[in-house]
C-alpha cells in the first residue's frame, strides 16, 4: 500500500553520485568505445558552430550550444539517445560502478546545519567513527554550520581526490561539545540491493534498485544469507528499477534458469543478432519465484521480467512496466561528456519487443505514464486490456502456451492497482521538504535509543494517532497550509513513513523497507503467489 510513498519520501540521498532512470547500456564494451569523427566542409553542424563562435554579435558559450544541438538531433531519433554533459556522464557511470570516491555519508541540511543521516559501512566516515545524527560544525579551521549552506556548497566541500584528507569538528546529538575527526577520502562501496530479508517463514525478499556492475555478486551474497535463514521461495522486487547494464540483467536471469535457455536477444541495422543464453551456474534454478514490477520498471528490469515470464519461471505481480526495449551504448568524448546512442532493440525469448511507441514525440513519450493514470489504467486491470496495443491479436506465447503481449511493456500475471491515497499533494510536500527525516532527527532519537535492534523496533514500535498529530504540528512549521481532508486520507501512509524514516535513520535501508513493506498489498499478493 505504501510503495509509492515509500520511494518518494526516502531521505534525499546526497552521496556525491547519481543515476539516470531508464538508462540501459550494452555490455559489449562498457563505456569504452570513443568517438573517432573527422570534420570536413560538408559537416554543417560543425560549420554553423564555428560561424557562431567567430562571427556572432555577442559572446556565447559554444560548448553549451554544441551540447544542446547534439541532444536535439539525438532526441529526434528516439527518446533514449542522449547527449550527456561531463558531470551527468560521470554521475551515471559512478552510479552503475558499485561505488564512488568520497567520505561515505548521506546528510540533510536542517536549520543551516549538516546533519548526518546515513553512514556507509566500511567508508572513511564509518572508519573514523561518525554516526547518524552527528552534526558537522566546522570544516578545517573554518565555521561550517550557520553559513547559509547549500547542497552545491556542501558537495564541493566534501568532494576531493582519493587519499586527500578532510578535518571536521562534529557535535553529537544533544551536545554542544565538538570533537575533531580527520577523514581520508577513499573508495566507498555501494550495493544496488536495497534490502534482503525473510518476509515469511520460508519466503525471502530481495529489492534491487538498479542493474550495476556488482548486482549479481550482491544478489548471490544476499541469497546465501537468506538460505541460511530457511528461504525456499523468493520474491524479487524490481519496482521503480530504471535499468542499468544489459550483461547484469542477463547474469541475474541466469541465476534462475537452466542451461541453454534463451534469456534475450538483441539486433539492429548495424548490429547482428546476438543471443544471450543461460549457463548452468544459477543459484536459484528451482525454487518458486515471484517478480514485482510497476510502471517505473524499465529496460534491464523488463529484460529480466520478460524472460522469466516467457519461460514460465516466475509469476509477475504488479502493474504494466515502462516499455523500454532499446539498447544504448555510451560513446565518450575527450572532455568527459558522452553520447548514449541506441544501437539495437532487444527481444524476449518469445520474440516480442516491449518498446512502447515514440511516434508522437519525446514529450508525449515521457508523459505516457501520466496518460495511463488519467485513463485509469493504474487502478483497473480491465483498463490495461482496453489499451489498443493489447486489443490486437498477439502471436507471442510463453513456453506453456499462455498469451503475452508486445509493444508496451511487460503485462503482469497478477495485477495490483495503485493506491490513490498515496498521491495526495500533502504527502508530496512532506517528502519534498524531507520532513519525515527531520522529525526523526528532532523528536525521535531518544525513542530509537530504547531499542536494541532493528527487529525489535519493527516488531514493537507502533505509530498511533497522537504521534501523527504531533508530526502534523511539527510539519506545519514548514508547510503553513494543509488540507484537512488530505491529512485524514493520508494518515495511514504518514504512520508508515514516520516509522520507516526512523528505521532507516538508525538501522539503514533493510529496516526502512521492512517498515514500508509491512502492509504492502503487492508484496502480500506476491508472497501468496509463491506459497
């Protein structure tokens, strides 16, 4: 029930890395092929840019114009061919690499002070002994707190070369006494697995946020732990997973399939057909499996879900996926910028392409999910089938002969409607203002200290109506006007998010998802499906 709100309202992750939703990169030579282009007099784009640079009436940023020109040209081809400025290209690549160089913390700016909200295990901040709730007061010999901090300024201050040092003065919660820490910037490992835990006595749950270089190894490690806890069946959560590397998606599919099963194939005008087959190395080839998807599950997520559906290996639960069936390859420039160019389409084992139409243009393409919502598709199984792309005869069948569809995403086997109470303007504002985490920092730390473990907190801590009233009063200091009807219908989600934000602050992502998933209807249906 709380999935949409749970994702929207997680504490803003400011860890000096990023990822673009929907990116899907070929594995053939990850980020390695450069553009070797020569310019001649017939190259009109280069000639025009040269004319602007040397003849235009005012001074202009030619690099900016060049990037915009290239991007406009690529967007006329398809919505996923893009020009990436240096910073965005670096951010995307770091996000998919399984780590980044930094000090390894997340933070929130609260009353012009940086408050640490998460510490990455094994990172410089963790090694130095920093904890969630600590406040950075000074950096070096200069005052830091109370200097009109911005995200840009903070990131610039915390960033630096590997092995460089950063000296900070830190105050613990409830204390004005500061202690100095010397942080040596280094490589911080990150996991693309958000959570893994036992959701029922014999059912494991794994949430994957993106298909990065380390995802398959992370998955295997999580599966070993779950098996030692008695797992025999698995629910794999790919909701809001925007994609990543093709080879990572096929490696993960390989974990569930028998040898020589076709996972996916790709082809394009300049790319010969390439088949991706399962090996015999899978670690979960026989147990019952359910995969959860939604309208934001894209590209690599759809590769995995489509293969498991076509081969009747898993039951797919949720709502129709995004519908991205194009493969991009990244071509870097010498200045650090890059082009993500569509080089092929991918096809599921039954031969279907799930790419939705982009004939109406880029804006229409990216507004398609809002259009689905307007038509009621997210709230009704029948509305899905009323879409014209699903009324046409389909030649595609699963191994057992079940009909499946192409041209608009992966249609789930079990449909679960979106919860309309999660989409209030109030909830959006609370999330945008990071008020759930702020409330945890200001009000709930003494309560959290009473619990010895995440398990105890998840089982024992209850958010009652008085707690919600206290939270609303606290939030009203930031959001001056609140609709009483929205407060009423949003109460169940607010209760969940108060608990989830507190759990994440103290114990991390696993605890957060355990709290968020506690009354999740889609997860309940997925668990029932594997049982």
